[in-house]
């Protein structure tokens, strides 16, 4: 069964990749704070900071750095909505949810969040919206901004387990200067391993993302990411 809406790539907007409405950061934070718990808001601030650090380290353009910061801040704006509220939002805004999202409700909030950001903040930059949409599962063909936000969400230092963040940071700051793809592949592998051990559902997009990064790594003849 599918609800009446469309959440995948076809949900991408037809507007040009621009911010149609300039909103200053203090306004973004004020808007966000009303939608999150203190802990989740603290996480969002950490993700914004980490996204900015990664974007600079991996030499993204100034525009991409700003997009990564904005997406890092706003990525969890719908996180505290219940599965029922997420479904209701999708129905009322004529979105569609594939069966795999219904089976794994935690993967719905990024899509609802991106739609909230578009509608309520007037942000139409697809680079920002896609980074929000895919920050939980990843996907094949991720942009550099999507990669940075995906990693930042997992390793921000305000709320994440320091033992885990230290491992990823060691990989990022290794002498061989591991590329973004090596870091994200390591995170995907560890995430999939964790979900298997917990007997949880693995979203198809996560598997597709891992397979895509494996293919790209083999094409570039890169070594597999090792335990830091």
C-alpha cells in the first residue's frame, strides 16, 4: 500500500537551485528551536558546526559550505513528529510514502523536514533540501553537500557517543587524507553491521548507497576503509 504522495527523486522541486527567500541564521535557529527538544536542538547546532568543518576541510565551494551549514542546522526539524503525525503531514501535503518508509518510520522525518523547510522558510535550494532528505539513509549518487551533512549528523560532538566520533575523526584526519567517500563508506558499513546485529530493517537506500560507494571505490582502485 502507498499513501498519496511522492517522496523519492521525483519529489525534487522544479524550482532553480536558489534560495528564493533569504533568512538570517538567528531566524532559522528561532524557527527550529520551537520544533525540537533542547537535546535535539543541541544536536542540530553540533551538526551545523561539523558540517561547516567538513565542508572546509574537503574544499567545497563557498556556496556549498553555506548550503552544508544550513542543511546541517535544519536536518532534524521534523524529528520529534510521531509516525502518525508524519503520515498525516504527507497526506495533507499530497506527498507519497513508499512501503519501505512505512516499515521504517524514522526514515520519514527527513522528507517531511525538507518539505517544511521549503514551505515554511521559503528555501528552494535543492542542494540543501536533498541533504536534509537523505541525511538518515544516504543514497546512491550523493552530492558532496549531502555527504558532508550525512557524516556531520553521525559524528557531531554535542550529543554523539565520543568513542564513535573519535573513530570517524581519526579516519578523517588520517595522514593519507582519506576522501569523503572513504569516510562515508566506513559509516555505512558500520551502520549496516549495527542494524544486522540488532535485527533491524535496513533501508534499501542505505544498501544502494553502500553499493554505489563500493563501485566508485573499485573504479578508483582505492583500498577498503579500515578500522581507525
